């Protein structure tokens, strides 16, 4: 089987193992699938994209505010174009809304010309400063006091869940073996092979790519390197009900600080509005809980940005951890003597840069001693649409006529059909938990958070698990 979640691992030796099935690791695995290599993608979780990649602000960045001349700047710029084209080909939901960096005081207003000049140095030439009258014409429900804004028309919102899943799906169909619930606990190197000790047994590979996200520094230390330290930076976010969507026309960004891009107000491709994130440096890489203090701070800031928004109903809150390091740039390094490569310090721009990061990794692979050989094209794929800007299955009469399951709603809040859930449970990389199913279909992700559809969804998960001979749903 090309996707495994339990049991012993294959005994054969791989050419390459990629550790970390987030958006970056999955993008790298997809690139490796274009070559005649035996490749495995492994992750400690029970699903792809289940770490940092699942809980971000879901923006397809232009890279206008990256550090000019940095690797991040180049890869974000290249990645934006690659991912936009890939999304159009595969059906990943994208909405090109444009962004406004709103200045609320004189200091922020005075910073806008430097940000516009920075955008120019980063190769983005469409940013322009606009006055308060134009700001309020575009965003009439902004709170009072905005002095102007930097207009960045190229910014978009995207579905991060479908992006990671598309990469992993194409990788697996291209021959990559995906092993989940497979935490790497130790690494031994005999000079020719890496022997990975995992929770599911040993895994042997000639070359190793470390794309372990929050744990990339720990994996590097097991190989004797101390190039960087990951400090988890928690970002808490609030998601407002779909009734709030007409309030906002653009991605509303603050003037950025040293800790990040700050608190934004942004529509999502799922029809909601998001407020956040916070930026809290922590010691615990498992601290994905939301806090009263963090949420209260977000609401206070949201009230200034858009008072009407904070009066709307909240659908859910969540928190993600970003892989901050002591460096101002990505930490992507080939290690020739150890036949390995590290992809670390990938922050919130990693979603946008993912395809360019994968291409850069392929360029560096020969430095490790591995010649991947000629590349071939992968079989095209088309992902199920879970965005609101395009017709959903329940809105397509021809689809329902061919298969009535697409007209049978299971999750009424998000209009998710039985056909969509069935497809997600039988996909190349199937949903194995309620959270995994939500990311693939939006089931249980709406206003009631699964209160009404939860039992039906769980029954479908358990039936699918029984058919696969796997345990029942672990996440209710």
C-alpha cells in the first residue's frame, strides 16, 4: 500500500525519506515523485498538513514585505506564481481580493512609503499609497480614524488544506509511499544509510530530507547539527459566522512589526471572516490551545479595525504554532557529508513559497551526493472544491442527476453532501478522523460545530474504517 497508518513499515531501503508531511514536505515529495526514486513521506500525525500547515492565515502572499535579497523573498515571489497556476489547474480555491495595509496613526502612515519602496525592491510593482477617502470608499465599515493605506492588489486568500492534500495526492499517485502515525524517534548513520527509528519500527534510507516544521531543529540535532532553534510562535485566531462576510471586501493588514504581520481581518475561501493572529513566543511545541487573554486582545483590536465585525457571531476559535527561529531567513541547507538536507525556519510564508521551496530543494539535492536523474510529468489531478466562490456539489444539478448522493446533505451548516464525504473517505489520501474529514469537506466546520451532523459523520467514518480494517474514529 502506498498510504499506511498502522502496522510495520516496509523493509526495503528508500532512496529518499522526507520527514514532515506539512505543506512544504508534501510539496517536496511531489517534486521527488517526478523522478525515478523510491521515496517515502513520513509524519508523526495521522494526516497530512496536520501541524502548522492546518492553522495559518491562509493568504497567498505577493512577498511585498519580505526582507529584500533574502532567500525567503525570492522563494515567496516565485512560489506565488507557481502556486497560483497550480491552484487553477487542480481546483484549489483561491480568491484574489487584494490587501490594504491600514495606517491608524501618524507613525504608521509615515511608514507606508518605506513599505512601498520595499515592495519595489522585492519585485512587486503594483503597491500604491491611497488616502483616507479612498480607504473608506473601498471599506466603508472600517472603524473611524484610518489615515491611509498601502494598496497591495495582488494578495489573495487560498485553501491551505486542499493545497497540502493536492501535493500529497499527486505524490502518492506518482509512486511516493506515505507513512502516517510514524514519529521519528532516533537516527543512526552507518556512512551509507540512515536508519530511522520510528514508532512503527525501523525505516532505512540513503538520503534524508528534514522538513519537520516545529521539530526540524530537534531532528537536525539528532544528526549532530545546531544551525538553528525553533521557538514556537502561537497565533490565535477567531473565525466569524458567514453572515459577517459582506462586511469585508479586502484582506485588511496592519503595518507589520518585528514579531510578524500583526492582527488582520480577512475573508476566507469558506465564506467566513477571520480575525488574528496573535504572536506569542512559547516554549511548548504542543501549546495549540486558545486563551482568554489572547482572544480578548484580538476582540479589542478587532473593535478598532471594524466595530461591526466583533458584534457578529463567532463560529470557532483556533491556534497555530509558527516555526520562528533566531534567524531572519529560511534555513534551507544541503549537508553533503551526511547525505541529508534541512528545510527549517519556514514561517507563515511557507504556504505561498511551498512549490518554489520544493524546486530549490531539488536544485540542492546534488550537493548531498544524490543525482535525481531526469524528471517526468506527473498525472494531472483535480481536487474537490470546498470554496464558496465556485459552485459546490449541492449547487450542481448535473452532478446530482448523475449521482443523487451529491444532493443529499449531511452537514447542513456547510452544505456538505454524502457524496463529498464518501469521496473523501475513499480518496488517494483518505480522511481517517473527523478533523481530517472537516479539512477535506468542511463537514462539522460550520455554525453548530458538528452538534447536529456529528453522529452521522462519525458513523460514516466508522464504516469506512471497518471497510479498511482499521480502528474506528479516534477524534470525535
